[in-house]
């Protein structure tokens, strides 16, 4: 995992796929289908220097808190409801 000075986070496909229990090829397929979304939040105040990462793939979400040294301090994988499609007017 790499975090640059602007806060951009790069995760390896091997590492992230492993968190979901998938092969890197499965993760890439999900990315190509637009089923992967991510969010990065920079810690403030007492959490300055840490990051919270959330990656959603289909109905699964992996969340991690990353310390200033880039190590994962806490992580969890959970299942979340799929977004409801809006009816076409």
C-alpha cells in the first residue's frame, strides 16, 4: 500500500483481492464491470496522520484504518445492501 503526499492511495490487486477472498483476476473483472468503488478519508485532530479506507465490491465492503507508517491498524469485511435502482420515469 502506498500513500503519496496528496493522499492518493494505491493498493495492489493481490492484496485487495485477498481481503475479499477473490483472485486478482476476479477483482479486475469486477472493476471492469464498474462494481468497485472506494473512498479515502484523511484523519484529523487526534487522528492526524492516519487514513480510513473503504472499498466496496458488489455487496461486500472492506474498511481499514491505516496508520502513519502505512500499516493496517484495524480492518473489517462486511456485507452491505446493494443500492436500489431508481425507477425510470
